[in-house]
């Protein structure tokens, strides 16, 4: 059996921009949800989708501030969405379904990184809860509105290589490490897409995950300047010095490619990077996807755990569509 987790020769690359990915695509009549679509990569994603004709619904924790940011972009609406609160996710999802309009693209772009130890919901570790469980509940909640042939994209990270799922201590009850917690949440994003694709492809709906690359955005809000200087990302004046870093437009390109490219028709459940399907990770070589993030048994196990924690599973119902 051929391993589909391998580059397909898309013709794009690490420096491809959001507009270049969408060049020639007419998304008129398409409706997209972008979580965090007012900030960082999400904002670039919103701009590009709207520029190609799509209507974009942004889920934002502070909708008033988000509306000010996207005021100059046509075809965009903003709704309140706090991914760390299941009540907020439920209200957002119920509103989408009640509107009776189908969703063609869903990009789970919002996230937090390397935050201090924080508990949300039922005592959940904040990065796992916000980056994964909130998006899990969102997708399952809006499932009745997802149109056939839609794509659902989860923004993971090369940080997934830091940690698989800590099955014996998912919530970091002991020994919290902000980077281990981030890595686990990003592995969860990849496994979620993997299993979602398995469940949804019968309806023509496909799911992907991806590493957008290294980009300086508000995602780094919990990191001190000293930490980023030590990492070699910036100089002491705050200027970027790592040549592998991308612009926000280049960073948004991979999620837009995964969400829209006809090159991926008939495919799904794959982890992408640099606007192509990623290779499997090789020790000592940068990039790629680790085996622990593409293990179908782990994907199924994580789905069951997530459904138990959130109390929602659209696919457990007698009739899922």
C-alpha cells in the first residue's frame, strides 16, 4: 500500500504567499469559518479568502475589537467565540446551524502557545483545551451546516514533534512544561484531522492539518524578548534574524492551499507544510510529520477521549447528516 503522506509536487513552496495560492480561484458563493480570523495568520487567511470572493465568518473572543480590525475587508462577519469555553463554542455553533447556511471551508486557525500553566473548563490544561478541545467541539457542533465536498483544516505546527499525546497525564496534573503542553496540543490537531477525515470522507468532506512555518505573530505573546533572542529568532532590538521565518502571508498560504487547492481533490487526512503534503519526519532533518501524529489508532483514541470530555460527538448520532 502506497503511503500518501508524501509531497505531491504542488509547484508551490515555503515562500509562496496567500494570494499566489488562491490566484485564479473564484470562491464566490463559498462560505468559510476562520477561528481567530482577525489576528496573525488568521487575518491573512481572512483577507485572502474574502479577496477571492468568499464570505468569511470570524470566530473571535473579543468580537468588538475584531470588527475594528477587519472593518475594511468586505464580506466578513464576526461572531463571539471563546474556544476555552464550551458554552461559548456551543452558542457560536448553534448560531451557525440556526442560520441555515452551509459552510464550505472551516479553518481552525486560532491558538495559544507556551502559556503559563492555566486551567479552563473542567480543570483542563489551557493549550490542550483551547487548541484542540475547543475546535473539536466546534466542528462537531457545526456539523449539520457543513456542506458536502467541504474542507476542514486544522493548523498544527512543527511543534508537534515535541510531544505525542500524554495518555497517562493529558491535563498535566504533574510536571507542567509549557512546550510539552504546546507540542501535545499540536499533535492533537493533526490526529483530530486524521480521524475526522476517516469519519467524514463518506460525505465527501475532507480534513487536513498543517505546519504553517515559523512566523512572528501575536502567537508569541507569552514569550519574553529574552526567550526569543536565546532561540535565535530575533535580535536584542526585536528585529527578526532567523532567515527561515516567513511573512504572515507566506505562513497563511499553507492553510489556504489545504482548504482550497484542487490538487488535493480525492485526498485527506494528511499533514501539510510549505503548500504541499509533508514528508514523514526523519531524525536530524528539519520538517516533516512525526509518526505519533499520523497514527490512526491514536487518532481514534483521541477522538473518543475528546468526545467524553466535551460531551459532543456528531458522528455518534444515529443519523449524522
